[in-house]
C-alpha cells in the first residue's frame, strides 16, 4: 500500500502537483536526510544533499519506473549518489565509522512507527544482514550506507585492500542469495508474497 | 591505453561499480568490459540491486528545522536551464582524449573572455594542432529536463561526443546525428550504468550536423541537443 502510494505521488509530481511533492517530502525526509548524513558526516552538507535529492526527484519524477525499483530505493539511490559526489567534490571527510556503526545500531531497533511503515521488507533486510559475519557486515555497511570506496574501507578497518574488496564482495553475494530465498519460497507457496513489498 | 580487463580483473571491481564508488578511469575500463561480457554484466546488476536494497536500512534522522519548507521553496522555482550536470564523475568517466580537447576548446572560449593572453595562446596552439575549425556544444534536453551535453568538433579529426548523467534507466542507447544534407546517422552506442555514461566517435563531416539525439533501446528519442549553426 505504501509503495503504491509513492508511485501515485510520483505520478502526480510528474504532472506538476506540488501538494503531492509536499507529501512525498514529508514521508521520506527523515530517511533521505539520514542517508545523506550517514555518507557525508556533516549536517550542512547532508541538508544540501537531501534538498537536492528531492529536487531531482521532482524534476525527474516522469522517468521513475516502478518496474525497476521501488520509489524508496529510487530516491535513496539518488541521495546516495549525490552524497558520494558531495564528499568527493568538497573533499570533506566521510562519516566517522564509529558514528556509522552507531547509526546502524539505531537502525537495528526501529520504533513501532517505522516498523509499521516499512513492514516486513526492512525486517527481512535486518535479519539477512545480521546473518553475515560481523567483519563482512561492517565492510558492507561502510560501503553501502557509508558510501565508502574499497580503499576507504581498507583504511577505516585497518585491513589490506584485497581483504576489504573480498569482504564487500562476499557480503553482497551472500546477501543477494539470502534475500532471494524468501521470494522463491513465497512464489512457491502462494501468490501473496511478492506483491506485499510493492 | 591499458589492455582490456579480463573477467577475473573485472570481478574484483564489480562490487565498487555496483556501489557507485569506482574511480572514473577504472569505471570506464569495467564498463568497457561489461559491454562484451553478459556474465559480468548480470553479476553487476544483481550486486547493484542488492546494494540498493540495503539503503532501506538507512537510519532515519530528523532534518534541521525548516527543511521541508526549504525543499518546497526550491520546487516552486522553475528548474534552471544552464548546465547543472554533474562535473565530477561525468567528466572523469569521459574518454580521455575527447575531454582534453573539449577542455581545451571550452577553455579557449572561457579564457578569451577573461583576456588571459598566456592561456589563450596555449589553447590557440592546441586548437591549431588539432586543426580545429569549429566546436559546438548544446544541452541534451527532454522537455525542461537536462540530461547531459553534446559536443561536435570539426578539425583534422572530427568527432561527436555525448555525456549523459542521471535518472535514465541502465542500458545501451544509440547516438544519432540529424544532418542538413542527408538522412540521420547512427554514430555510436552509449552504455549507461546508474544513469551515467559517455561516448565519442570520429565522424566525417560535422558541419552539416543540426542536432544530436539519444535513442533508447526501443528506438524512441530520449533527448535531443539542437546544435547552434557552425561558424
């Protein structure tokens, strides 16, 4: 239901509906700002990035294709790319790993409102992530939500570059297989499951 | 020019590519490899999809007071038309030779206005070396949306260069030239990953080019740059 609402909002935004844009911003601003802050580690830069992300979403709402990704994923991917650019261009220091770890820790215990909002999708991700070896999990979180390169993960974790790459790659592969499994089970069992996350 | 990557080399870089943090030069090398390797391309797509899913775990943080109204104020303003395309990764990813030329010629025009003789001389020398007779540039647009930039250079070697950025589905696109003296001409393919990519191609005569178009995989015109008349 939530995803369908987002699709409808983006459709209205593509037609220039500013009220739809306002609802879209209200719905996603905490997550967009949170991601921008996770990558940049700086409040002012994160605010710039988050504002620009919504501006891009507004301008390019017509290009959003719900068959390719959810609106949330689309918006967060835009945010993440902008945040990575901001860190690179402004040469500001990326977020401190400890702060990232703390942020991830906070994400592990979402409040009732967040659980209701994100539903099983988010819980499934958290569970899949928690099944990774801790060193792979750290490397992957730094590389995804933290927007770090392999070199930066290597430096932050004090491990050789090759090890950092191996950890990120292994974690991504393992997570991909893990996340694919529930969908297969649900498709086999009933027609209900896949649509739930849409 | 470094040798093409093997699958083994490329696979070391696929996670960074999927995560969008690969450096420009390596990114270009890997994308070149993906163009001829469906296995690595499929792996990249799967890795990218998994990485994107993880973004949903982003912790929610309250933005500063006034954030919402600031965003809405920006949305109320019509989008500016001037080039807002992303400099960093787009330019880094561009084909090195073409960027050198573009930078040189663009620099010529910019610095000419600023009257810095020493720099002007350097660019003039560069242009003379290239036999440059004309350089035209125009934004690739669709409606009011700015998708990228197209360059057309007429010189000893004449070429067309296209750079695209942002919010276009991944895939292989085609770059088409509209000409005043004949039918449209497909000059090169443009591979986009994460909505970004660039491509250049030497062509015979660019002075008859009236527009540069980018076609999506179905053949539909995605965006167009109407080129100014040649000098």
